[in-house]
C-alpha cells in the first residue's frame, strides 16, 4: 500500500455510471447503528437468504409493514390507475 495516492485525475462518482446508479438508489436512506438480539438477527438472515434478498432489506420491509407505510408496488399502482381511469 502506498503512503500517498494521486487523485488528481480521479472522476467524481456522479461521472461513473455504475457509481451514479448506486448513489441514486441510496437516496432517502440513512446509515445507522443499532443493536438487535442475536436470535432475531439469525432469524432475519435465514429468512432473507431463503427469499434471496439482503437481511437489511428484509428488516426494512418488515418495519414498513409494521407501521403501515409499505412502498407502492407495480400491481398496486396498476390497480389504482385502472380504478381512476374507469371512473374518469
């Protein structure tokens, strides 16, 4: 590992397509540190692995459902649009 690096020719993340995409996806999220019971974490990790998603995504989804603030999915959006278009 070098003691110094030259970043004079480095690109900003917004100028690198895959990094810009990652930044856009991360908007609206905040990094936090929290303590969870070990058995709860093991359960979330196992369930997330079975579903093929990340355990943090599963925890976020579970919290949204618990507080009734689930994001709108495609099926719900289509249903609402059909209802609105048929009444108009």
